[in-house]
C-alpha cells in the first residue's frame, strides 16, 4: 500500500516538474530571469549611492535621457523626445578604432519625489575593437532610480539605484568603474552648483549575477 501511494505521488509530480517554461531571451522587458545568446555570459549588478542634494536638483541634472554630461559622455546623435519612450541616443567611442552604441529609452516616470528611467542598447552585437576593450556586447540594459529620502535631517538626501544586466563575451569595458564614476561626477556637479548640502555616500556596486542552467 505504501509503495502504491509513493508511486501515485510521483506520477502526479513528474508532469509538473517537466513542464517548467524555458527562460526568455534577455532583452528590455526581462531582468535576471533570461538567457543570453550562445557564447555570451550573463551579468547583473546594482550600484547604490546617496547624494546630498534635493531630488529636484538631482533630477534637473541627471533626469534627461538626452543629457549625459554628468556621466562624462557626449551624445553624437539623438532622436525623439527625452521624456518619451522610443527616444534614442548614439555614442561613438574609441580613440583610434571607433565603434558605436545606440541606446533606446524604454520607460520613464517622474513623480514629485522620485523618478525612474529604463534604457538599453539596441544595436547589438557590438564588438569592441582591439585596444579599446576585449570583448563583445551582446545586450546591455539599465535602469536608474532617484528617490528623495524621508525623515528628519534628510531634506538634502537623494538615494540612487542604478541597475544593469547584460550579455557579454569577454570583458568589453569596466562597468563598475563607469557606474560609480558617473555618480561621483554627478555629486561633484551638484557641489559646483552650490546645491550639495547633505550627506553623500561613496557609490558601491553589488554583483547580483546568478548562475544560469
């Protein structure tokens, strides 16, 4: 009788275990639950920081999809409206061997005390030329959230969360250094403008990558 019960339970569980849906290809609508193209490795990280300025002042500098001077970058070409999904921006990188990365704005929301922007590469794959990097971008997606902190003494504090997930072959460039360096530069810009009055923390990055099977 006991063996019969075990056999019945196993028969009920096996179809369920075998019917798991495969993960979708990585793209702008996926996050960590996705699969990269063959040969590419999945990476997922989040960079955090606190900036000692009011949210409206932070948003005025870093809230436009078409203004990336705070990142230390220059846009070569842009299309659409910076506050509407579908807008694009093109970057040209490389000192000797040039290459292009085109990003598109997928989501944008701005409230009184917070904002959200999601964007990503749309011209993959991009092979980084020799001397400029050591790999290929097979997909690169980001979101940036700015949120006014609440509580006593936090009027001049805005939290930042910069999430990134990507499919890469090799090591195209130093993502962590770029994310953290951009947020340090944003803090410096606010300080130069006389709008930095609260506590600012040093940006740090957490590796959220999980193995894919």
